[in-house]
C-alpha cells in the first residue's frame, strides 16, 4: 500500500510522481503521459488500481482548466 511521497509507473510508460494516501493518488503531484506530456496539480483520491479511471478523471481536469 502506497502512502506518502513517491512514484508509480504504468505498463504503457505513463507515470505519476507526488503524494499518495491509502494506495490512492492524493495531494500534489505530476502525471506524465508515455509521450512525455505532463500535468502538475492537486489530486483527490484517484485509485492506482483503476488506470482507466485515472485517465478519465485527468482528462476532465485538463478540459476544465483549459490546458
């Protein structure tokens, strides 16, 4: 179980570096796509066990902020 500051990399090469709580991405951190695009920001309880949920939630955040 991940808690504290660290990093996680998925099989496709995308990764997250930042804060974790109870095996979720939670707090400040940076998501990096496999093609090296990045998003840095605040995250709330994104499950590491559900990669597709992370991508969907991440896409919504990007669209909402106009990045």
